């Protein structure tokens, strides 16, 4: 690609005759350049980068000979492309210079204006391509490492009961992320009680994601450690208060504890959307306590009363975060909301497995919103015969 503006080329050459020839060749070439000449590596290094588009370097200079000159200038301006000039008998040294980071080498006496101009253009474009490729490689490596980390942090349900089906869906609102501030987990306790939690840390940045992971792991540890279910949310609030980076950070959560016989459950809600019960071809929002403050506002352990719920045969429980219902509807100002979500679930209540239900709900919410949903989304479906 031919540059459309004047290129500033730094010529590092101590021989007046060779410098004169270099400038004459460029005058005959179709390249708009401004040549600045220095006689020593020290003077050239002091000038760089100073908007220099390309350095043309003689490998035989008074204060540095051979690759030493190249190394010094690359250290002074690693992002500036460099061409080296060699004598007729020094082509091997030119190859060594390319291996050491020069874009190309030119042999004095065998260069015309067109070749010189083309070499400068190519050196500049190759350097740009190398920078872009380096940035892309770094971005890919970072993305791969983040993906491995985030996939490892998403939970694997600990359920021994083979009749319980667990399906999950997760869509972070943060661009190019796999994990957001939403979290979920399912753990079957030693007495057969099936505990499930879903939560949402305020915010969409990596700090919210880290805190969400912290809360999930803390909740799982408490359940596996045998902590009473009525103490879990209170202890989780203590963890949040100690781990958050700012006093205004809070989280919502919904916890369901299904009895070992799978015919009843206890629901506890901390500022979170209520679960949806699917059974008998119908879908209804479960009842919730009158007061349900979020975690992190100092409400205290007794602030999340339990609500008992009867579970009929063949039930499914849908737990979700508010990112699923906060999208707009048909380009208007109205949000999807919990009631309309229940209607969507009711359309095919019990007629599809949890994974299909989750995909359908997310796809429908995105379609009604006219595009991707901005907030994190976590969806969890439990099912029992």
C-alpha cells in the first residue's frame, strides 16, 4: 500500500557519497519521503522515534559495527521498521541482520530507486503486520487463558440422585467474557436434601464476576460442611461484606431446598426473582416472603424467611436471574417482566426438557429485545419424576 503522506526516513550513514546516492535514488522513485541523515548510531538513537517511519542503517559505522548498531537502534525504537545496507561482500551479514529483527537488507551498488522505494514501503507494512499479529496473538492467548479459567469456575452440579435432571444456561453481558456476576450451583447434601442457589452480583465487570465465583464457592462449601439451610444466606452475606471492593456492592439470591422425598421444598429469596414451578402442563411463579432484602445491605441472618412449597409429581423448577426479563419488548419501553416470562414458560409447560426450555426462553427474550440482552443471564432448571 502506497503511503498518502510524506514518510520520514532516517538514514544512518557516515559516507557522504553513499548518502548522496541514497537521496538521489529516492528522488527518482515514486515515494513521498523526507530524509533525515545521521552519521552515528548514538545520534540516530537520540533522534528516534520522532515520527520516523523507517530507518535505513549502514552496518559499518564509526561507533558501532555490524549487528551491534542494529541492536542499539531496535532497543531505542522497537516499533520502527529497519532496513540495513551492506557492501557487495557482506550479504551474509545482511541475512544475519534480518534474523536479528531487520525487515530487509539492501546491497550497495545493486539498488535502484524503484527497489529502494519498494523496500521502504514493504518494511513499513511488514512492521505494521507484525504488530497487529503480535497483538492478535496476545489477545488470543489472553482469551484462551480466560476461557480455561472461567470454564473451570462454572460449577458442576453435585447430585447423587440419578432421577434429578439439572440443566443450566449462562450468557455473560460483558463482551468477550464467559463469566459474569451471575452465579448458580446445585448440591445434594448427605441427608438427600437437594439445595440449589442462583444469584446476581451488581455490576458487569471482572470484579463482579470474581465476587460471584467467591459467593458460589462459599455457598457450596457451607452446604457440604453441613451448615443449616436457614443459616446459609446470612453467612453468605457476611462473605460478601468481607470480599466486596466497595460498600455499595450487593447481590441478590434465591435458594431452594428440595426435601429428600422430592415432594416439597423450602424457598428463600434475597431480592431476587421468584422461581417458576412447571407441572401438569401449567407454570406458576412460586410464592415468596413479603420481605426479601438483597445480600450486602446489613439485613441480618433472620431477614430471609422460608416459604414451604408442595411439589407435585413430574415437576420442574426454573430459577433465573433478572437479565432474562429486563430486555425490552418489540422496541418499546416495556420490559419482558416476570409475568410475561411465566406466560412463555406456560406455552409448552412440561413438553420440553430443561435444556430446550432454557434455549427457547433466551432466544425469545433476545428476539423480543431486538438483539443481545445487555445484562448477565443465568438460568437453572431442576426436574424430578
